[in-house]
C-alpha cells in the first residue's frame, strides 16, 4: 500500500506539471520584447490566455525592461516582422472602446478601457498650444474645447493608425478618438474649430492627413480659434 500511495503521488505531480508550465506571467520574461513575442505566438492580441496585456492595447508586459517590441502581428517564422521603433502600428487598425476619465489638455486625454486599464491617450495628427510649463496663446481655449466635446464619462471609440506607432515616446497611446454618440472624429473637430494645428511626426503622414489639412484651411479662412486670436 505505501508503494501504491507513493506511485499515486508521483503520478499526480506529473499530471499537474503541464498545466503549471502552461501558465505564464510577466515575471517569467526577462524583457518586454520576449513577452511580446510569446504573447503574439500564443493568440495575441485577439486572445490573451495568460493575462499579459493588462491594458488591452495589444502590448504585453509593458512594465518589463527593454529591449521592447510594440508590434501587434507576426512575420515569417512566427517572429514579429519589424521593431516598433522603426515600424508602424502593425499593418492593421486596433479598435478600442473606452470612457473618458480626464481631459489633460487640448490634445491629450485619459481613459478607462472596456478591457481594463487607464492609459493616457494622445490624439494623433494634431497639436494644440501648451498649458503646462508655460501657457501659450490658445492653450486654455483648446483645453476648454476638448472638455466640452469630451466631458468626463463620455463613451468613445479609439482607432490606431497602421502607418504610425501605437505609442509615443512618453508611453501614451496614439489614437483617433471618436465620440460614440455622434461618431465624429474628435481630433479633426479640434482642428476644424481652430484649436489645433495638423501635426505630422517625423515626416511620416498619417492616413487622415489630407482631411485634417482641409479642416485647418477652413478654420484659418474663418479666423476660428488660434487663427483669429493668436
């Protein structure tokens, strides 16, 4: 009987081992890049069985040290096709639902994602006058405008741009933000109302550049916002 009990105990441990080995957390990876490769090769970003993507933005273990990898798709051999710092948002558009919890200034908000997490979001393709570290002409008005468009509690749908990075150098999500109740592009509204200029980063035009430039031309022609006061 003791021998049978010992055999049963060993068998129990052996049958548990695969399940334990299957479970992963961010502490199992030395770098964010290693975690992202594992994440992509195991169903990410559409599936996250290991819970590595806390913010639901398609990026695993963002608190892990670099080297980092922010691609959301894999290339040949199951490895991500390019490094995030030299590439774009992965070739496809990431769609996220969220609720606004703070308006930081005229081009930055903080949201609570439907999938969890509270990231800062930089409205892609626009730039508004500063209100921190020295107030620039039109800065307070740009912030007030965005607070009117997106009061706290507003439901939004956010879209990445496959020609751009998913995040900026400060870790903020780069997104087009649409007000869910109206479907309107909030980024473009800020330009149209004259509270923002069109911003092309590193000479790499975003997909909506043409439409935003038309909105800026209309705002300038009507002397709206900064075009009339600054």
